């Protein structure tokens, strides 16, 4: 008898259980999507990244200069293949599922950025993700020049000195660029950002089970992240799983007794306990 196929959650845990630079970002992101699409073939979509890289190589002939390859990559993805930012439905959860983004060729900065990174890495390009506030970017770190590409804006190229312009578009001139905004994002960082996006989308529509699934996968990556444990407890409480909720919320209060929301969380804990006592008396 053959062993049962591991669940997407278990496969995701295995995929991220490597040194950060060895995490297969595309595979892990597709495994996030596989919880929503159980029949999704991760291997099929990974082969599509290979095909896109081959398409770029075919157009380059023998050209190997990294900056030229990078420009051809952007042309291939955003002009010839039509990948674009989904401005009409930015908060559609499909924008965070890599299979949907590849099929529909529409996504948010992060998922379009993951596609740009994964195809670029297959071409040997020196690319990095950048967790820029409100707008994920991709950095080309060449020997002579460092450039930023905006995957949501058809791969538009900017110098790092122009990052303030983009920040102004997001925050209306209220925030100044800081060096931390341009730090390289690890592969786990990008997966956490992906799952945080999904969590936010589902919280906004009160889809508690899906929001909880996003939180629990963040906790696969960062098992003791206090805010995620708090959010797991809050979501469990909303779903009526009160014993589990109490364990999470009490851990949070013990860990962060001075947190800004500690009083509110303590009130929630007290309410859960009171409700439990009333049910016991009834």
C-alpha cells in the first residue's frame, strides 16, 4: 500500500524548512494556493516558470550581459506575455494565488514580483525582493548599477534615489524613505507578506476559517510570532473554539503583558471565561 499524499500544509512546512536561500519560493507560494485549489499541480506551474525562462533565452541568442538579460525578461513578462497589476480588483484573493496570477496574468506587486524573481533566477540574474512599504519591488543588483523594478507597473525601472516618488504615491508625501524600506527581503519574508495579504483580505470579509489558515501558515514559518498567536486566538474565539482560543490569548498576554492591546485582549479572555461559566451553570 502506498503512503498517503502529504497535505498542502505539510508540504508547505517541508518547503520552508530549509536555509532561506534554498527555499523554493515559487513552490511554497503554489502550496499556499493548493489549500484553496486541491487539484492544483504544483509541478505543472513550476514548469511554466521554466518555459518563460526559455522564452527569454531564445530571444537573447548568445547575449549574456546581465542588464540586457534583465531588460529582455521585463519585455517578455510584461509586454509579450501581458502580466499586469490588477488595479480594478486589487483586493481579490486570487491576486495572492500564484496559479491564478499566472493564468489570468493579473496580480498584486508581490505575486508579480515572485514571478519576475523566479524567472530571473532561472536566468542567473542577481535579483532580490524588496519589502517596500505598501508596494513590493524587485532589485537588480548589478556590478555597476543597482536598479529597482516595479512589477505592478509593467516592470518600470527606477533608481533607488527615485524610491521617494513611489512612496509619495502610496502615502501622499507623509512618509520619508528610510534605509530599512529598501532592505532585501528573504524568501520566508516574502511568503509571510503573501500570507499577511491573504489574512487581511479574509478578515475584511469575515471569512474566519480562511483567515485562520493564513495565520497558521505564518506560524509555520515563525512559530512564536506574538501578533500571529494573538490573531489565531482571536479567530478561534470568533469560530467558537473557545478552549483553543484561551490557550493562545493567555500565551500572548504572558509574552507581551505591556502590549498596546493587552487590555483589550484581557477583556476578550474574561468574556470567554464568563461565557464558559454561564454555559456550565446552565
